[in-house]
C-alpha cells in the first residue's frame, strides 16, 4: 500500500525530470551499479562494456536531467526481425515514476525504425513490478520455464517468456 501511495504521489506531484538517450561506453560503470542494486546476480562494468560494444546490442539510459547520472536503463540484443530484452532496471529510489515504461516505449520506437518486428523477454514469475510493466507495454505470456532461475534461498523459480509484436 505504501509503495502504491508513493508511486501515486510521485506521479501527482512530479519528480526530477528524466531524459532518455542511447547508452554510451562511458555508462558501463553506472549501469553495473544500477544492475547490482536491482538483481541478485550483478553484472560488472567490464560485462557492460562488452555488452555495449556488441553490435547486436541496443541500450537506452534515463538520466537525472539532460546531463545527469543514469537512473535507469534498458538493454536489448538481437538480430532483425527478433530482439530480446536482456535487462531493465531503475534505481531503487526512483521506481514508480514511470521511468521503465518510458524506456521500454522509447526502445520500441527505435526498434521499429530499424526493422525489428518481435520483442521477447524472460521474467521471474512473481516479479510483480516487472510483470505490471510488461503488461502495460503490450507484452503477453507465451511460455513458462520451470526452475529457470534461483530465488534468494536457492529455491527454483520459474521464468515466464513474453512476447510483443511491433506494429
Ligand atoms: C521492474 C522495474 C524496472 C520497474 O521500473 P519503474 O520505473 O519503477 O516502473 P514504472 O514506474 O515505469 O511502472 C510501470 C508499471 O509497473 C507498476 N509498478 C511499478 N512498481 C510496482 C510495484 N512495486 N508493484 C506493483 N506495480 C508496480 C507501475 O504502477 C506501472 O503500472 P501502471 O502504469 O499501471 O501504474 C523496477 O521495479 C526495477 O528496476 N526492478 C528490479 C529489476 C527488475 O526486476 N527488472 C525487470 C526484470 S528484467
């Protein structure tokens, strides 16, 4: 409930302006920090450097103001016409402001212009914020992979496979 009120409050009363732009190699450190704050298994800066340099990768960041630090990112990889969302994350203190939704929708615009037609992703069953985000951005569930992830206590957690077609 508190989370919902915080989200509504941020939307109603506004928050710092977030600008979107393509990720740059120099963002690797910041993206590793955001990833580490968001997932049990973090990817380090060297991993992000490698991913950002890969020609199959597409990445956008949301920054705190036009020149500020990254507060969220989306990273995708694929070969036209199919692409996969590898990761989406928003700084814990900035969640619920609509940043992830803007990142996903902005990525769709870029992908459509590049000829991509289908976007896939995998998400942990039970990740309510992510499932809500993906439902709101037009994804539908197309499969379930039992025991694909490990939970905090090492327990098996299913992955839901989702798909969205770009019109
Ligand atoms: C998932 C995540 C990226 C969402 O980022 P965000 O910027 O807070 O999301 P948005 O503010 O754009 O919200 C998108 C939708 O999810 C809902 N949502 C956000 N946080 C929520 C929460 N804690 N519980 C339920 N719904 C939530 C929003 O209300 C919104 O739906 P609405 O438009 O119907 O109101 C963020 O929670 C995060 O970084 N989580 C950790 C990493 C992760 O799980 N990534 C996704 C798996 S790859």
